[in-house]
């Protein structure tokens, strides 16, 4: 056999292996619109078992972020809160990604309890990437992930925000229109 043939064969094998790896990795870590979700066992601010309230009975917005980027979800969360959707059909909440945070867990829990009191909101904690793994969110370090979930437990919208890709007015308007359609439809 010629060296050229072996070299070309090796190139093809390596190239195919890289494609298989890349496509397989993408499928494993790719939450997408239409994906049906389950309600994983998370923790509350006091480290007690907790799950997502109203899951499967309400339209839900969930922001999943580590402490270094917890404010990146504020533009969309503020816009949704301003709409004052009825509590009978809508629930908004946050989940603190503690595993990817640089702050110690006790400090994160203290901050979460403070925000719960200040904003009268629901914030759960995820010390072991349970939500990211269960929902196939992939690498969430340094990201704020916004997920809009219908009553049918399916993702209607998902967006990963980081410091280089903040929310735009167009993004927010798109989400609010989708929420209006989901919440106000009979």
C-alpha cells in the first residue's frame, strides 16, 4: 500500500470520528423548543428537597444562572413581571446554579433567601447541575438560561444569555408575544 493511500485513509477515519463526536455531543447537550421536560428534584433556599411549583398546570418562566451572571436575566424577568400575568395560570421562578458558581454554597443560599424576601419570589437551588443534566442544558457556566415552559411541560422558548450576548428589546418582545399567546389563549 502506498503512503498516500494510508495518509488519506487516516484522514478520513479521523474526520469521521470528529464528526461523530461533535454531532453526538451536540445531541446530548441540546435542549430545544418542543422538548418535553420532567420536574427534577432540586433544593429550596434552606437546602430542603423541592421541585418546580405548578409544573404542568401553569405557564412557567424559569431563569437558571450561576451567581456570577445572576443579573443577566433581569431585563426579561422585569419585563415579564411588569405584564402582571394572573397567578392562576402563570408562575415565574429562578434556580441558582450553585455548582458553577464561585461563591460558597452557604453564601449563595443566604443571597437567595434575601432575594426571596425582597422580591417575594420563588428561587430554588441546584447544587449538583441536576436541572442542567435532566433538561440537557449543556454547559451553563457563566450563562443565564431562560426557559419558557407551556402547561404541556414542553419548551416553548429557550435562550442562553452571557456577557457578550445580552437581552435585546426584540428578544424580549418575542418572548412577551409568545407568553401572551400561551397565557391568554383559552
